[in-house]
């Protein structure tokens, strides 16, 4: 027993002593990729699918030990088309993974309201109108669903709705979401500081079975939209009038007008730009003081 343990120790020492920096980097990268894959498929339909594939592969392996000719031909054929089959079966998960990689902040993020002056002014005006509209819709318990586009373009969802391209206003939001109007059931999408489209359909959430049963269709659609994009989705419940926000697949509830305004400004307005604006105001005050003197 002792000799066996010594042999194992010697083997481990030989392996680690022969490792180079490239080998370590190779292991780290492989570990990261495996972790990323497991994180994506966890608690989704792909998890059960992988279990089924693993059991099927083990069964084929043991059957091949008996040298069955027909089973060998079938297993060889399946192995040859396994890559294509993998892509077809896991298409939703692969798409979601690539979208996450595309949204990764490798370089400086370019937000929807990225430029200073005019765009920032338009952004602040849009935020104020959204918050005001949500407050009034909340008082009357009028259901609403507002999607603020960011880096991920929402062309697929916009195509399902009606193009408007109007300046955001509290009155327009209330008209769109007024009960029994043609566009009140869908979502409004904000792009370039404008109400770009209304009556849009949003994707279902990936983990719908895990969502609280008390949440309605608007909340579920909002979570689904936030799972596949970096958009900020605002919901006003028609049952309770509560204002909620879905972001990155997470739903946060209990917003009022001030809290909603602050949240949107923090998410949509670049901090350096706000700082520059404050500095400009400070310089103007100083200049005004010098003139008065």
C-alpha cells in the first residue's frame, strides 16, 4: 500500500515538474471555458439534454465492447455527425453564450446616450418623461412595459411592433398603454432617446418554470428580454400598480418616481459626462462671479 502511494506521489511530482507556463495557461483557459459552459446550461433544458447524451454515450461504449456490428456502425455514424447535432440541439444556449461574449466590456462601453450635450439632454428628458409616465400609470394601475435599448440592438423585437419614432412624453405613454387601445398589450422600445416602436412582442424567459407564479405576462416578458440583452425593462403592474425593473434576468420591485429616475440616470448617463457637466456649471458660476466683481 505504501509503495502504491509512493508511486502515485512520484508520478504527480514528475507531472508538475515537467509543466511549463504554457501548460498552466492551457489548464486555466480550459477550466474557464468549462466553468462558463456549466454556468450557461445550469438549470436550463440543456442540462437534462446533456445528461441524456452522456447516458446514451455510456450505453454505446459498453455495447461496443461486445463488438456488435450494427451497433458499431450506428455509433460511428452518430460520432461523425455529432458536431452538427450538437450545434442544432444547443442552438439557443450557444446563441445566448455568443451574445454574452459580444456584450462583454472588453473595450470602453458605448452606451445609447454616449455623446455629451444634445444626446445627454435628450436622455435626461426621456428619463424624466418615463418616470413621470410610470408614476401616473401606477396611480391608475394601468399596465405598461417599456424597454430602453442599450448596446444590444433590438431589431427583432422592433419588427414585431409599430414604428412611431416620437419624442417621449408622459401623455404619449399614457395614450399607448390606455386599456383596449391597439398597442396597449405590447412593449414600447426606446431607441436614440425616442419612442421608436410600440406594441412589440418580447421573448419568453429561459427559466420560466422558476419564476414566481404570482408574476403576470408583462413581468415574464420583461425578464425574458433582459436575459437576452442588456436592455433595461420597466414594468407597471396592472394588478397592483407597482413599478419594477428587469435587468440581466433579475427583477427588482418597489420603485417610485424618484428612485426610478435615479436608477435610469445611473445606468444610462455616462458618469464622466455628468462630471463634465458639473464642471461646466462650476466654471460658469466662477465666470459669472468674476464678471460681477
